[in-house]
């Protein structure tokens, strides 16, 4: 085993950090407060080849893998500028289209995804299904002379639809009374019959959430991704990367907040000594640091497994669980270190708590990860 990063990976982290530092945490925090997209940062990273670093070179990508995309997620978050849509557009949509898309789909969508010029978000979640993908009710059926599809149904908590040119939609292509067979479709975000309703949330984020209503939305047959009815397998080509990059984002958030807390604890003097000298402060930060770095190791392992075409589901779930828990512990310790200032807008910690708290729930909640580990890793009876 070699745990040292090679020169290319070190250079990648330095380059991403430099771009993000040009914008700064204040840039992210102001966009989070105003709920406006961080478009300029996204395009800057895209111009340098980092948004599509995991996509094939022949389509304008970097030709690297999920290890490198996870580094981009980590490093951008560690500079105080986490980008939630990296998990969706680059990790899910990019990976799925690169793996299962037709030649024409790859040529049409991947270059713009790689450059950061375009985004494709992901729509799977439904109000009545929750975590049970087998219960999805959004239905796609062939129409006319079978050269097109019609999609009807509802999706919710869909991130970044207002920033996207298209949506990768998961729909049933089997009748409701039959076992669910899922298929994936690329749907234009301005398609007739598609309604996008903002879903207000109290979490402070630049990325907005939406409820989507599909009312006989017509798409041509060339918008079907991969094989009809084979959507379960195709979805997990994107869901494991989403969990891994989500873990990377959490690791970066944890590192950023701990760095801010350590700086504060070194200069904040109470009773004639920096508060960082007190074990009530230092131990909480040290414990959080240990947890963040342990999560980083599992995140790297999961990304490596995916890139080497080895089973990555267990490691992806464990990484996502560990990183979300570690990030929340780190932010809580950082806020506590700052005392009342931890909640002050000036110190800018609360937006990161909201994002980490979201990632404890999504893209898969911690309870379902525990169910997965209990059943698949420990061989315990299924509980649901």
C-alpha cells in the first residue's frame, strides 16, 4: 500500500485550491444567503478542466477517474466553496451518460458537461416512494409509432433545476401492476408539460430545490439512456459516485471548519491564554480532526474501487456515512469553539452546517446505510 499522493494529485489539489481561493468563502456564503448559483466559480473550474475531470478525453473531459473528481470536491469544500452539483452533474449524470449513453448522446452532452458550460441534474426522488426506488410511480410509455416516449409523474427535492439544461429522469417503463422496471431519460429542462415549482428549504445553500410535475412530457426515442428496463443497474453507476463525491464534499467541509476553528482558538484569548490551550476546546477539535481523516481514507478507498471496476457499494455507503457524521461533528466543534461568534454571519460557519446536515440525509439517509451494512456486511436479516 502506498498512501502518498502522486505529483499529479498534489498539483490537482493545489490548482483547485488556487481557483477557489480567488473567489473565497465570503463568495460562497453570500451566494448561499441569497440562494443564487455560484456560476462564476463553476465556470472557472470548468475552464481549467476540473468540472469534467472524470469524463473521457475524447469528449473534452480530463480522462481521469472518480478519485480525481472526489479530490476536486474535497479541495473546493476545504477552501470554503463546496459545490453540491458536482455530485449530480459530474458524478451521476456524467458517469451514467459516459457509461451507458449512445455515441450521439455522449457527443451532444459530455463536452458541455466537461467544460462547465452545461449541467444535467438528476430526478429520482418521489413524495410517495422515499428511499424505496421500487415504488417509483413516474411512468414513461411509448407513443405513436414508438419513436417517442411520454412521461408523467412527480419528482421532488430535485437540486439545481434552475441551473440545468437537462434532467436525467428515472421512470418506470413497466405497468403499475407489474414488477418495476426502470429506464433513464434525458429531458430538456424547458420541455413542454414540465412544471418546475421551487421547494423552499430553511437550509442556507446556493443550490435551490424543486418539485417537478411531468404532464405527458414528450421525448424522442434517442433520449432513452442505455437499455429500456435496465435502469436499476444504470442508476447505481451514478449513485455510488454520488455517495463517494458527497463523502468528499463532507471531508472538505470538515477540514475547512476545523481550520477556521483552530485559527480562532489560537488568537482568541480569555483569562490571559488562548482558548486553544484548554482541553475542553482542543480535545473536541482533535477528536473531530481524527474522524474527518478516517472518513477521508474510506472515501479514497471507495473511489479507487469504483475506478478499478470493483464492487464499491459497501465502501461508498460507509464513506458517505462516516464523512457526514465527521463533518457535522467538526462543524459543531467549530461553532462551539467560537462561542456566540459561531452563529454570527461574520464568521460564516452556519451555511456549512446546513449542507453537511443535508448530506446526512441525502443522497441516502444514514438509517438506510445502517440497514445496508447490517444486511450485506454482517449478514443480518433484512429489517424492511
